[in-house]
């Protein structure tokens, strides 16, 4: 049986998104049908709309979501109908070289649903990040469903599906922030502020937020920053060094992903410190650094993919911390909107007016 539902689609490059009728098949082997309760509007969805990911239009957008499993394929045992789940785009395979080396958070062969969702006329849709969750029901691989405590707010919990997890993981997993460490985060949008929240959870002693926007720096203070630097009128490298006894921070996280901000992160860290790149560059960007400085400053230069998270390990733990009042996921939900509000949410995100707009069904 097929399900006829409403969803947000990018039909062509750069065109405003529209709400369309979507045909969703019943789950087959290894698949799950999920009734979506909430889905965050992530910058990656805008990248899809603009053709910045690939040209496989039309796209069914949305990927940062939580909902209830409605049905599963015959062979699925990991989740069952009625389970409250967060959707993830890293359904680990267990068989690739990363998984077999005990590093499943790097899985190089993640799973997606085999069957395709379509428009009413039969046009095959490309689901964003293999999920497609700006829709009343979506079809995913069962491994993309991570069961968590149903007491959590879907609007807050769903944000762990992408941006908030990317930031938290950049600090906790990739950056390995430890008790008493000094941390600087460059770029305080949703991902950067999540990195600040992650550094706070990890027990960092000093957390320095850097941005050009005073509103974002105010959000950063609320989420755990001990110091803020407005880079519109201050050299961030010198400011970070000044706030860390002249040495630089132990961990510097670039949540912007531009050559300029990466260089700032590189020179704002202490000797033998760590730079974490979690902001996503565009294809044409190039980086030039003196190789002697790379050698002489020591330490680690890391990229953080999805916060190097393992959903089965990290999502339930972070939801528990949220329910205990130790991780304020609600602070990331700037507004809740309907399906037809996604295009306007893109505009607000582009202007830096929100941490997250969340579609609630």
C-alpha cells in the first residue's frame, strides 16, 4: 500500500520550495515508515535547493527530524511500530573498513531506503541526506532510526539528527574537549552554539565565542560561553590569545568553514592544540598555510563529520541529558512553523535571525 502525504520539495535549482503531494511506499526489507512529528530547517537543505550538493532534482527536503515508527519491513528487529525515534543519516553498515576497525562513526557505506518516494505523477524524488523529512511520513532504512526516550520534545530531540549533533560532537568527540580546557568557537550559528554547549558539558574551563553578530554572541552566552569576541571590530586571534594568557586555546572549532576563519582557528590555538573544522566549505575554496607553521605549531588539524557521532551511542545519552536539564536543546528552537513556512525560514536563517526554525506536524 502506498501513502499519499504532503511534503516540501525543491523542484529545480534556486526556485522557491513548494508543498507537493508525495507518494510513500510501505516499508520493504530493512526499511521503516516514520510518521514525522518535527523537522528542523538546516542550512544543508538550502544547499540542496541551491544545487550546492548535486543536481538530482527534485529533492524532498528535510533531514533533522524525530517521529514515531508506523511500520517496519518483515526483517527489521532494531525498531518497532510505536517507537519514538530520531532520524540519522549515518546508518552504519557494520562491514566496511571503518566499521571493521572499530570506528563505525566513520562508516563509509551507510544505508538508505531502497524504495523511492515519488511525486503524484511518478517522478522519483531524491531525499535530502537519504531521509527527506519535510513530509508527514517518510521511508528510511531502519538503521536510520535511533530509539530514544519518548518523554523528549520532538522539536528539540530532532535537532540531534544533524546540526546540533554536529556541533556537540565537534567539541566532545572530535575535539575531545577535557575538564579545564580552554575552547574557542568561531561562528555562533546553530552548529557553533551547539559546540559551545558541548564544551560546557565536557567541563571546559574557558569557552570563547567569536562572531560578527551581537545577537548570536548573546545566544552563545546563554549556552555556556564565558567570554565573547565581536570580530567585526576586534582581531579574533589576538583576542583569543589575550583571554588565554597569551597562549591560545587548547581547542579551536571553526563552525564557519572559510579559509579566513580556518586560518584564525589555526593561529588562535595553543602549541600542540587542536583545530576542528565543522563548518562546511564550498568546492572552490582553497587554503594556504606556511608548511613550517603547520609543523612548528604541532598538535592536530581535524575535520568533524556529523560530529563524529555514533547515533546508537550518542542520541539516547544526549536525550537523557536533555531530560535531566543538563543540555538545553529547547534553546535551539527559535520558532515552530508549518510545512508552508520553510521558504520563509530559509530567509530568516540566511539573515541570522534564528538558531533553528522547526516544522511541527
